[in-house]
C-alpha cells in the first residue's frame, strides 16, 4: 500500500526528495480518516439503531448497558483496532511513524478495554441493586477492588508496551515495594476487611436507616463503598463515613423496626405531685360515666368492699378506718384510663408491649411513661399518632383532678399577682 501511495504521489509531481515523507503523511492521514469514519458509523449509526432496540425492549438489563455507556465505550474500540491493523499495511513497518502509531493504538486499545470492563462492572452492580431482595453482599466494595486491580494491571501493561519489556519483568519488581504499597493502600485494605465483616455479619445494607452520633450521621445508607459509606441525612445532606468506622465504633440500625412494621412510642407525662389525692365518692361516680373505666371501677369497688369488711372485723382498726381502708387514687385511676385508651386505639399494636408505668419522682413531679408501639413506620404518620395520644392525655388530666407539671411562665405570675 505504501508503494501505491508513493507511485500516486510521484504522478502528482512530488519530487523524490519529499516523496517518502509525503507518502508517510498521506498514509497517516488515510489511517486516521478510516478510523474516524469507522467510529462515526459505529457511534451514530449502529449504536443509534441499537439504542432504539434497547428502548423498545422489555428487558431491564440492556437499559443498564446504555445507561452506563458500555456500548459507546465498545464503539471506541473499533478505530483503535483498525489503526493497529491498517498501520503495517499502509506504512512501512520499519518507519518511526509506523512504530509510534502501532504503539499508540496498543496503548489506547488497552486503556479502552479496561474502561469497557469497568462499565460492565457498573452494569452488574446496577442489576444487583435492582434485583436483589437482601443486599448483604458488599458488591460496591468488591467492584472497587476489582477496578483498582484492573487499572493497576492496565498501567503495568501500558508501561511494558512503552519500554518494550514483558509485564512479568515489572511485576517481579513489585515485590520489593510491598511495604510501600501496604502503607499507601492501608485505608483500602481496612475498608475491604470492614466490608467483608459487615457483609458476613449482615450489619448494614444499602437502604438501612442508621445513626452514627460521632459523625453526625442520621439517615439512610446510600452506598457502602470500599473506603467510605455514604449516608443521606433527613435534611438531604450527605455524610461520608469511613467504612471501617462501622466495625470500630458503635451505631444504631433501625432495619428491624421496618421488618416489624411498628415504631416505639416512649414518652412521659409529668404530673404535679401536689395534685395527687384520693378519689372522693363523687369523683368515682363521675368517672364511672367513662366507658373506658367502667370495668376497672367495678372491679375496684368489689375489692374495696371486701377490704372494708376485713377492716370492720378488726376492733382495733375500726377507730382508724380512714387510714387503714384501701382507697382509689386519682393517679392510679388515670393510669388505668391511659392503659385502656391505648388498648382500644386502632393505631397501637396490641401484640407488642403496651404499658403505662411510674418512673422515679423528680423535682419536677411524677413521670408517667407511656410505652407502646404504633402500627406504622412512616415518620409523618407516626408523629401524628403520637401527637394525638398526648393531645388527649394533656386535655383529659384535669378531669382526674391532676395537673400536668410545667415551670411557671409569665402568664402564671400575672394570674397570681
């Protein structure tokens, strides 16, 4: 082919002095032109047709091929392959231009093959995220390790092509750099070990809600990478946490809450101790009208009647009947009311713990803790259920002659002045 180009140039009047260089320039131009045309046809004709087929296809995996640019990267292989095979056909194999073009095409072809493999790895990760029900496999970390090894091998091959030495020659020299490599890639190695432990123990998967107070992270896990974990906080900010931190530090994972389908309500109502007293007969009769307390008060009246009979049989206790007899308290009745109120609430799970308990009295009063589980994990719905419960409790407390404690405000001082 080089001879044909030289004959054609001589027919065009090119002198013998410039014939060789002109033939080389024309040959390079022909090679670049054919390579460019092949890329144009592959990129805008063949690939455009394939994209239309993929869009109309019902499969999802082929959409990932287009999304991650696998086909476009493969289209770029064609011009480099043509450059590699056309160069010895068009140019003299002994010329410097031929040697440089062949070397350039090999280097670019090697690098482009690595990019294609990298894109295929991204496709496998995307398909895994969409199809896997439980994503405990640390695929992101594994893919990052494979990519790191891939580009390391690619770099070695490219260097070996440039210096015209076997890759084994370069690999043998890496043994002496092991300590340096361990120092450079220590975070990568720690991240890999952490990813394996996280996967083996099923500690965290993408989509889990986690809390890491040390790093100010509170939100959903987006991705578990080789060296970092991306967490999207509820204010839509992104916190990047070292992967190793998930096994070296403590954190809270809310995954089991979603699996249970319930979210805990644990909040207190603080009662002013000065408002706690025995229930009078009038108050008991008034509270009997509340259907939630009818069974409770009926049972308590029977217990009190039996207890009173026992006290009357004791001659000594007859003179201290008011002290020795059992009486209903407004705080105890209020606890019974809250318990019944929660049990009949359709938004509270009846198969999980549901109780009202007294905590240790403090300088602010007597805390009554409501401990139960809402039948939803949706944040907005959960807060609505919780607010409705405590709205009712704060409003109903005065009916039991109880005061909910709060520190005096300006309005309180105004009323007392």
